[in-house]
């Protein structure tokens, strides 16, 4: 596992060799070698001297040359040994220091190797090491399981099994280049699971290293962006190559509208030597107005697409331009449609002229092409079959069209539909025109003419023969039906020709005028008819006027209407109606019964109006006549109660109280009747004034004191401290409150509570009165506001039934509303809303 770090750790043997190699290179060893060399040289120098001395006869020790040489070598050796020993002792200390330093470095290297081994064993990294070109791979570390990388070494090296094909190819090529050519690399690859890995390849100390690293989120995102960038670059390059090979000009602009890229066809159209020159010089093939139009109308959602005209190489050219706008600019393409545009315009003019001609024909026409698809149809064809324009514009097949018409029951019924359809479609294989008659289910008869085209296809013409075939039958039937219809009409009908002679008449006409069939026979002149009808009615506005209108030579014959009352008492409504062919029709309707009924209703209505006027006069007269004596009775009764008149015994006081109570009740009834009569007559006017609602409630509660004590009922009024003011008729509003409270007290059980709640909603005064009485059914609630409506519901007092009716009348005069909510056994609640009047009404009331 330490083989991957040669610069940090080496075996001990290699270290010793290195030390000895360094020792051999020291200066002491070199000096010893020089001493040995000097001794040898000295011996060689002394040997000739000895020989010369011997030849001269000088006394010389008994040394021969060999001895001298030996001594010299011995002397050199001893000298060298002494010197070497001194130097060796001196260097030994240095060697000990270096060995200690190397041992310390070795320990540090071992520590670093352990740290690096721990780092390599990280689960987010896996390293593959190759020794030499053919060495076996060694793997270190692991990758997370979620990346999809295999955990086993042989499976990991099979890159094609867990990397995407393109990524696997890139990794294998990069590793091969690293091992053979020492070319480092750094790649971003994708696994089969879509995870991104960073792969780095390097060469250290003759070994090849490939590091597979699982990226964190940020680095993974960056790696994915790199992959996407490479993919986009590749796609852009491919598309640019494709666009350079086509014949249509293509361009790309920035946000300011400047060209940033064009293809070869664009540069040719702009007469530039290269696309780069066309971009650099900003050469345009579209006019300024066209470019401004594109810039103004093209949006990301709606690209510009139109045919524009421009000049290219000095010739007018039509381009079908498509321009798409994006966030950073736009790109477009122009397709040369000059020749097609010319042919299209000519064909369009021809087809338009042909279509306009056929479209104005009343005869239905349909043209099918060689594929039996609908190519053209006119409005008469669509109207004949009642087909949708959307379906026809889809160019349906002829067989499909026949099936649709058959499903809609618009084609003739056939015993063999398949054979009949094949016979119709055989015109596309025929050489001659085919003609057939179709009797449609709707009664129409069509002559179908199908003509085959020499180049394929066929033209179908549908001639409607219904009117031609059935004209005489329809005419005879019409005449017969007309005669039968007129004969059975209750109205009298007579038709006269332009010569004033009668064309037809019905029995009702003869019966109304009391003439015979012979007198009204066909061809009888109106003068003779006038003489025959004279005994029934011979006034100037009768037959003389009819004869003048019928025989008039005026260009415009006016119609006329009126009423005749015959001598026999019949009342006839007549009408003179001009008909085509200068004919005139007289009609007479017997309105005798209607006139009599109308007259009877008018007489009855007049009688009712007189009776109503008499009733109003009676009510007003009686009310006013009763009020005066009642006022006197009440006044004298109050006078008798005073002590100044004299004391009354108990019975007399009781009688006086009954007289006073009855007189007050009677006065109230008279006042109510008079108020209702005033309302019915439409002369009731409200006296508007500004009312303090709190004071009004205090006044009402004070007046209700006696009535509450008499009924044994408690009144509870719940209202805000400040109800404010409103504009209304104080007297009528007070009557409304008192009558509603009186009605509630009348039906509330003794000892119960009548609750009254008051509040304001905007400017409206709203209040509700609730009692715990016996309640009312739905029928009684619906009739509670009717006049003189009374019910035996257990009230303490019985009255004429005018209280709630007056309440409703006064509330309506204030433009308010009043409602009753009640159920049998659950009491009754009266809800009332009185809107405040406007300031102009207050001013008008003051005036």
C-alpha cells in the first residue's frame, strides 16, 4: 500500500546503499588514494638512484630495487593509513549525525504515509494505481453506494457497466493516454444512476494514478453544469454545421439587434466572403422597416412569421421569414419563396376568380382531387347538406362525406349501401360523365352530375329538381288546401281580382252578410255584391268604400282596417289587404260577443267607481260627523270626573269610566277609518320633521302605561343610549309604534313580557316587537295586514281589525317595510324598518 509514495518512503537496503555511496564520495578517501599514489611514485624514483650508486662503486646498503620498492610501498601505506584513520575518525561523527537525521526523516515519512493512507481510505474517493505499462491495477478507497459504483475491484474497472457509455469511453481513452503517453487529465463523468464524479489522472514516480471522487452538492452541481455546457457546445456546433450546409439564410442577433452569427447561405446572400465578415460588417439582407417590424411584433410566446420582400444580389426576392425571440436575443431563418410566391399569386387569382364564380351560383358544386379529398365547395353545397364549415375545411374524403350524410339521414335509403356507394365513387375511374337522380328523405329530388377530371378527381354538380318536379302537384295541393282552409274558417273571407270580380269566398262570409252561394259565385262583380249586401249595411263606409279600394288604379294600394255594426246588431272587424297580382282580400271577424262583453265590463267598472266614490264620501262624512259628538261626549265625561262638579257614587264613577273608555275606542276607530280613507284617496301627506328617537320612545312608553297595567304585561325596551335623530312624520311614527305595541299587549299572556328592540342601520330606524302569545299560522300571517281582519286567537280585546292595516299604510308612506314572523304557540315578532327621509323632503314639508 506504500508503493504509491516513492518520494516519501524507501526500504532500509536502499537507504544503506545510499549512505555508503555518500561515504565513498568524502574528501578523506580521496586523500588516501593520493598518498598511495605518491608512495608508488617515490619508490619508482629511488630505484634508479640506487642502481647508479652501485655502478659508481659507492657504498650502498644492501638493498636491491625490490626492497626499496617494498619499503616505499610500505611507507606510503603506513602514511596513508594514518591519514585515512585520522580522516575516518573525523567523518564518523558526521556520519552519525546524518544517520540520525535520516532516521528522523524516515519516521516522519512513515507518519505521513499513515495519514495519507487514512485520507485515501475515505468513502468519497477511490484511487486506481498502475505500475508501468503492463502492471496490475491496485485500488484504494471506496465510493458511496448511491453513486452506483461497484464495490468489488474487477467490477469497478469495468467502466462500461456502471458509467454512461459516453463517460465510460472518455475515461478509458484518458487512462490509456495517461499510461502510454504520460498525459494527465481531469474529467467529469456520469454514472448510470445520474450521479456525477470527478476523475483526475496523474503520473508519479513511474506509476499512473486515477482518482474517482464523489462530489459534494455544490461541486456536483458545478460538474453537472460542466457536463451540460459540454453537451450544449456539442449541440450548438452540430446545429451550426447543419445550418451552414443548408441553402436558407439563418442568423442570430443579440438583445440590441446586432448580428452575432450567420450561416454560409446568409453570407452568400449578403455578398460577403465569409460568415465572420458578414457579422463583423453587420451586413443585412432584410430592410430596416422589416427588422423594426420583427423587433416590434416578435415575442417569446408568438414568433414572427411572414413573407417579406427584399433585394438580394440586385434582384427582388420574397422570403418566408421566421424570427424567434429569446431572453438574450433572437434568431431567424429566411426561405426563398420567390418562384413559389409568383406561382401562388397566379394560382390564387385563378382559384379566387373560379371560386367567386361558383360561389355565386345557386347550384351546389363540389370538387374532389385525385385522392378523393374535398378541394372546393360553394355556399350552395354547404346549405344543401347542412354541413359545418369546419368539417368541410378539413378536406374530408368523399367516402367519409357520404358516410356522414348517410348517418345524418340525408341520402336516399338504399337496400345495399355498400354497392350504391361504390357505384357513386366509380366516377373517379370512369371516362364519361355520370348522371343520376337522388330522392332525398326530406322530399328533395336532385339530379347529380359527376364529371371525372383527366388528371384525376371529379366535379359533382347537384341540380335541385324538386320545384320543377313537384310544381304542379304543389300548386294543386295548395289551391285545394287553401279552399278547404278558407271554407272552414270562422272569419269571413272574400278575394277579388284586379277587375273587381270575386275569385273565392267562404261560407262564413256569406253567412255574415246574409247572401246565397249563387250571389257570391266565382266572377261576380263587386257592384252586384254591393247590391246583395246593401240590406245588411248600405252606409258610405261600407261596400261602396270597399269597391273603390278594390277597383282603384293607384300604384300603391293601401290596406285598411275598421269596425262595422250591421243593422242586424252584428259587430264586424274588417280588413282590406292587398295581395300579389293586384288581388285584394276582404276579411270579416264577428266581434259581437267581445263588444258586448266589453260594454258590460265598462258599465260595471263605472258602477264600481261610483260606488267607491260614494263609499269614500260616506266614510269621510260619517267620520267627521261622528268625531264632533264623540269629542263632546269625551269632554263632558272628563268634566264629570272632576271634583268641582260634585262627588259621584261608586256606580256612577264606574259608568263614567265605561263611557270614557268606549268613547276613546270609538274615537280611535273613527280616526283609523278616516286615516285609511285619506290614504286610499291618495291625499295623505306626511309632516316631516327631525325627530329625537330617544324622546319618541319615552313618549310611547308613557302613553302605553295604562294599557300595560290593564293587560298585566311588562314592556321592556332595549335600545342604545344614543339612537340619534331621523327625519320622519313624528305623529305617524308614533301611531306605528303604539299600534304594534297595543297589538302585542292584546295577545300577550297576563304577567308576560313584551320586548321591543331598537337600533340603527345606517340612516334607517329598525325595531322589532315580540310577544309570547299564542302565535299565528301561516294563513293568518299572510292576511294579518288585511283590513277588518280579525281572529279569535284569545286576545284581551276585539277590534275592527284596522291596526296592522294602518301600520302597513304608514310604513309604506315612509318607504319602509314591515314583516311578521310567527308560529302557533311560539309568539309573534313584528319587524319594522323606517328609512330616514332626505333633506329636500324636510324642506318641502316645512314649506
